C-alpha cells in the first residue's frame, strides 16, 4: 500500500473514530467542538451542467447528484463514477440497471447478497453467464462501487492518481473489466462530456484533501 493510500485509510478511519467519540458525549461536555463544515451545494453543482436533450441527459440528471455525493463521502472522483455508470449500463438502459439498479456490473459471489443470473459478455465478445448483485435503488450500487474502490486492495494503486479522474479511470480499468478498451472508453466519456468538471471541487470538499496533502509533504 503506497503512502497516499495509507494516509487516505488513516484519515477516513480517524474521522469515523472522532465522530463516534463526539456522538457518545453529552453536549454540555463538549462546548469547544467546532461546528461541522458546511455541506457542499451538490444540487447546485449538478444543476450547472447542460446535458444532451435525450436519454443521455435523462440518465446524467439522475446519476450526477449520486456521483457528487459519493465523491464527497468516499473521495472517488465523480468523473469515474459517472463514466463507469454510463458505460456499464448503456446510459441507464440495460436490464441490470433498469430492473436491478446495478449500475456498475458488480458481480455477486453468492455469499450474502441476493443475486440475479444474467447473460453477459466478457473480454472481446465472449458470451458468458454470471451472477450479479441487485439493489432496491441506484444509490445502493453507487455506495457499493465506492466501497470497492476504497477498500479493495486491487485498486489501492489508483489512489496515486487521485484526484485526476482520467488517470484514476486508467488505473482501475484493467482490474474492473476484461474489455481491453475499457480504459479508453471511460476516458473518452470523461473528455467528451466534461465529466471531470467537478473532480477538483469534490476533492476539496471531501475529507481526503488534507490527508493527501500531508502524504505529499516531505517528512522531517
């Protein structure tokens, strides 16, 4: 695990511990606790975008607020969340997306979550059948997507590219999908629709910015 990833894990863990400690104390005993930072105006940010006036725009209007919220909470660049959701669902129109709210092709090993078997394509046009996870709403799959990217060691190297969305997408592509063109497809979507327009702002609003800055600072 690289130093930037180590700082990220440490920062997120520390934030959770401090929150639990604060929540467990009577209010009268913690008068000096500073107020939480203001909530980023995610709805206003999302409303800034002008999308195509067709099914693409419909999907992006739905997906953008979820991607922005995920970015602030988990530090995953919104451009990565959006480009993967577009590519994996065919702009939200796949059966896996419309019926089972799985936006990222996340498979179910059959251990805990209730899965669904569907035909799919692996690699370069190789038909296959796989078991996929299902959720009651797209928000569930967005949270799962962030959990995988922040906790699965296979993607730890991608945080060296944070918060650069296209580079982050390139870093995860070979391990997320078997399509050899997956990375180039993600980057094309990011560039063509300017999906990275919020990446820097979300990074500044997330708890990861300070941790990454500390990781980049020379040690004494």
